[in-house]
């Protein structure tokens, strides 16, 4: 794609919030999304023919000489497309649909509003059961309402709907739209409800959710402390558990994990601590590298202070570097700790305030899903929740002579001598607990 093409089509790409080719690929990079699939999850008009710019990108991704590019992208993301958003709920004109997997069998249901006489827990939802139309003994994407009542648990026999409940922890929201094109000879000239994503992706997404839940449940059971045995609190939160916690959230070197673990050990007995954080974004011959650093004052003697520094890259911005610094600074905290974060980045403070407000149910405009660092903010929110942290944020003036803020600024600088040898850290987004939704 040349710069002229990009300049002409940039407004259309921006309108659909498309920045990377990865966004047009399916969950495992096997196929390119079709236009109707993409429209299901983008804001604005959901009608219209496929635009030329999308066809051009589709042909580009499907071209044989670009296979090596797709392979490189797939290897970089470890076979799972992170742009397939597994976190943000979405809604279409054709109601809200869910899938539930059991022994490799997929059950599909359309959400039904709870009625006055329905009796089921808040951890469940009521759905109308739909069946996948079969062809040559294989299920297709076409959905038909079930009228045989094999799973009916919440309707009388006088009603032709098959209703059932699904457990929220086991379901996955899926895109379903009505297709004007007939896909079956048995049902000609009718609009069909169709699942607008590959069935293999649904199975794979359920596997991701299952593995993530198993990992989270194991960690939570390890972190939990019996109220009858408070004296075991410190023993349970040992450094082996904290190391697993850090490895769960961060992709980095063993050295960086050990550095974070050393810091965690020093604050393990504290009920609260203050930390000065900072980030930087520096250009090295066209390659942007972000630095992050923080310092926890312990005493008047700076030799006792706890310091940390590292670097990160890809989709660089100063705000991202600042948020990464904040995330690593709270990840070392013990459970139920109060953490005071002092930063000179107003942008990072605003984003973290949105995270805290969202956790308290105050965030009515869903700022988290609309900001450009959604994965980072979701990870920060989950770390705060898992460790039961109380966070307070303080804005400090940059370069105003505050000793610890200046020290954090120095720690956040990328080495000019060997920037490409500086240790890297990144977020392991697959550990997100909200792996619930496939919007594209």
C-alpha cells in the first residue's frame, strides 16, 4: 500500500477505527474478516455495499506474496490475534447472542429478558435456544429457532419457544446478523440469521476462556486467606506466589521478574507505600522505544529506596509508557495495600481515575473501552481488583526539583548507548479475566 492510497482512504479508515492490518484478520490469522462481519462491530451505519478500500486491503492480505507477512504477524502475536476484542460488550440490531461449549459441542442462544415468574440466579441469563442448520452432516452458520424442546427448562408446552438458562462464566457473546442472501435450498427467499464469524474461532475462543479461568482460579485459591487463620496471611503471600502473579501479567526476562520480585519482598510487610512514577518515549533512527521507571521512598537515605526501570516498545506513546510504569508499580503490592501514586503525567492520572471510577461503578460513559490503551487499562483494573488495592493519585509538577520525581524521570530514560539491549517488558493480555466477547 503506497502513501497516496493511504492519504485518499485515511478518512474512511479513521471512521471505522482501523489502524492496523491485524484488525482485519480473524482470531488465528487464517482468514480476512468479511465486510458484514466488520460492520457488526463498528460504530455508525451498519448497511451499505463493500467499499473499494476494504476490498483492496482484503486482496492485499490474501495475496500469495504477502503470506510471509501474515506468518510474521502471527508469530509476533503468538498465534492469537489481540485485536479480536475479547473484552468489550457489543450489541447489534438482531439482539444479543451467546454460545456455550460443552465437550466440543456449541449451544447457541438469544438473550431473553427475565420475566417476573422466572427463578434463576444473577449468575445466569435466560436465552432462546437456536440450532445450527446442517449441511452434509456439518453445522453451518445459519441459525433456526429450536422447536423440539430438547433443552427447554423455562417455558410451557403451549409456547413454541425453547428457553433455557446459561451460566455467565461459561458463555461467549457472538455476532449474529440477518442475511438477505439465501444460504440453503430448503429455505429459499428468506432472510437468515447467521453467525458472522468462523465456527472454529468460537471453539478457540472458548478454549482461551477456559484456560484463562483455570489460571485465575488457581491463583485466586492460592491468594485467598482463611478468616479463621489470619496468622497464615504472610505465609500464603510468599514470593513464590508473587512470582507466579508477575509472570502471569508480564512478558519479560527472568532478570526483570526478579527485580520486581525483590521490590515486592521489600514492601510485603507494608500496609501502604508511596511511589513516584515516570515514562519516556524516545526515537532511535525511526525506532521508538519507551522507558518506564519508578522509585518508592523508604527512608531519608536514598540507598534504602526501592527502584525499578525497564523499557517497552510497539505502538509507542508517552501515555502508554506512563501507564506501564503505574501498572508495574502496583503489581508488586501485597493484598489490601494502600498505594499512593505520584506522577507528573496528567493523561495517565486521568486514565487511572477512569479505571478507579469504573471499578466503583461510577463510570457511566464507558471511558475504558473508548481510550487508546484499552488493554492496559483493563489489566490495571484487574490487578487492582485481584490484589484488593486502594489507589490514590497525586499530580506533581514536572522538573520542579522534587527529588523523587526527578529520580523517577532519570530511571525512565532509555539508554542512549545500548537502547536495543535494554530489557523489555510487555503485558500478557491473555491473562485478562474478561475474555468473554468476540466483537470482531
